[in-house]
């Protein structure tokens, strides 16, 4: 990896992953790969992965791909020295990461920034706190990636692209130069975005879609060329409307695990941020 990043943590900095679903497991593997690359370069590994925190009690005390699940998110105050990555969200509810970050209320400096050792980040590009870049991502020149962004393997962002906070860019996406990916947007695997296009906040682009122009906020677009399919889901639209407030439970895979009523939602309160992964 090349290019600027957040200040390097001291060797052996403890790290916890919020969630234990697919994205969290991929992030844990990226931590292992980073540690291996550090050792190969003759450096002390910068990260010491403590484990996952997940509110699914069935996972507590178990291991996921060899990484322990230490307990629920309420354990985080017991780990004040640990840096944090929030690793939740899926295409069915891609707003879950934003809700959980909001609920945790941690200062920015508590969040790690993780860049896989095979990723290439140019000297003129930047990556925000809480973001994860998985294997073989490329940021070519003057790319700006915000906070809590998930870039899956083999994403290519080209010159002057901007990716706003909480966006998710799935594997194999290619974004032409000078494009803007809005806050919380979700780009499905293999999507292509033409240069100087904009994908609006909390919009979703389908797998393999070819975006040739601007996509408004809060919409789902699919196909080649991409066209509007429908409005985005209710959780994304709540975020677009600036929802916050009372939270319901959300799974580590991003699915809503609420019980009871939706009381308060009509008044603009957001859904929950507690997470629980399915038993693996």
C-alpha cells in the first residue's frame, strides 16, 4: 500500500470488530493479512485483533473463523484502549452501519482505518476513520474516501472520485474519474459508473448495472444502462430524511431484528443499532 492514511497505530494496538457476519469475517482476514505483511517487512504487527463484539448471544464464547466472539456491544466500555471497526450492513439494509456508529457515539480517534496490504492508495488520495479497504482495491489519484466506508475486493476508484461517509462499494465496482458517491450509497458487485457521474445519498445500484448519468438520492437503479427501479428501502429513506432518535435492534449482517412496535418512527426516529449475527 502507498499513499496517506490515518496516523499509524503503535505496534500491537488492540482492535475489536463490531459484528461477526460476513463483512466482519472478511475484515478479520484482512487484519491477519496485514499482520503477516508487517512481519514479512520486518516490522512488529501494528494490530492485535482481540475479537468480535456481537449481540447474538448464541455466538458468545464461540469462535468465528478462529476469532473469538467476546460478547455483545455492551462490552465495548470494558475495552477502552481498543480501536474499533464497525463491520455491519448488507444489501437488504445498508443503513445499519450508520445507525450503529451513531448509537455507539465514539470519538473519531477510537476508530481504526484498515487498508489491506495488497490495496494501492496513491499519495494524493485519502481514507477516513473507520473505513475498510479489502484486497486489491485501487485508488488512483486524488481520490477521497470518507469515514466508515466499506470497499470490497477489487474496487477501482479513479482520479478525483469522492466516496462519502457510510457508503458501501461491493466487489469489482469500477468508478470513472470525477464521480461522486453519496453518503450511505450502496454499489452492487460489478457495477460500472461513468466518469463525472453522481450517485445520490442512500441510493442503491444493482449488481452489474452500468450508470451513465446522475442517480438521485434515495432510489434503486438497475440494468444496463441503469434505470430507476423503485425508491430505496425504508431504512435508507429514514437516513436520507435525517432520522436518528430511538433505535431498534439491527443484526450484524444489517438485518432488522426488532421486536415490538415501530413506535416513534413516524416522528422521524431511526431504527435500531444493536446487532446480532446469525449462528454460523
